[in-house]
C-alpha cells in the first residue's frame, strides 16, 4: 500500500470524528445547550479548544455550517444608524452607539436640567417603543462652520452575541444565535 493511501486512510476517522463533533456543536448551540446536560461535554470541549493555538471552529458538513461569527450589538432602532465613536484605545472603535440626525427623530427628547456628560454635552431621555432610554445630544462640525445635531443612544448588547449559519432540512439558510457562558 502506498504512503498516500495510508495517510488518506488514517485521516478518515479523525475527519469523521471532527464532523460528528461539529454537528453536535451545531445541534447543541441551536437549542438551550446550558439546560441540556448531554450538550455540556461537546460545548465544554469547544470552549476549552477555543483557547488553544491553531483552533478552528468545528463545522457540520451535512448542514453546510459556517464557523462562528460574533456581533455583540443588536440592530439600531429603525431610522437610527450604527456609529463608532472616536476612541483613544486602538481596536476599540466598534459601532457601540446608535445615532440619528435631530431633524429625523420625529419626537422631542426630554433634557430637563441634566447636563451630565464630562464634555458638556446635554443628556436626557427619549421614548423608544415601550422603554425610556438615555440620550446624548451631539453637535458635529461640518464645512463652512455649519454643524449637524445628532441624538446618540447606547446600542443594545445581545444576550447571545455568537452565531452560526447553516442550511436547515429544507435547504434554507438559517442563523442561530448563542452564548458560550457556562452554566
């Protein structure tokens, strides 16, 4: 038997095992893995492996699954745009703010007597759906000494910031969101 045949034969069981693990991971992360004791071993193994050099996310070829993605923020409310404030910390410029031009808000913000920001920017509150959220008024300079006024709110963080895309039994592309917090 040639070396290529031996090498190929030796890799089949490890590929099958990796595929099986990837499918276990997908199945567990698509549901309530923290509340399913049989999911603890494959997900604990995953979490431990993530810290190792050369880690590669296990995939499930039968479901055409992707590796995991990470998006810590929910979408901004309708009409608001994600905004990454300038940061003095390199690599920290994520779009952690939702911003809307003051003229596009369509409702008044309540600023009362609050001016609590260190930079002197007025802060207040605004109603978004059924909740009241803190809002900051920001003036941004533009050409010809004109300024644009924006309202800024903190972008909501996801409880489940990781995701995997996969094909369901009908061949439709799906996305499942999950967290990796151990129970």
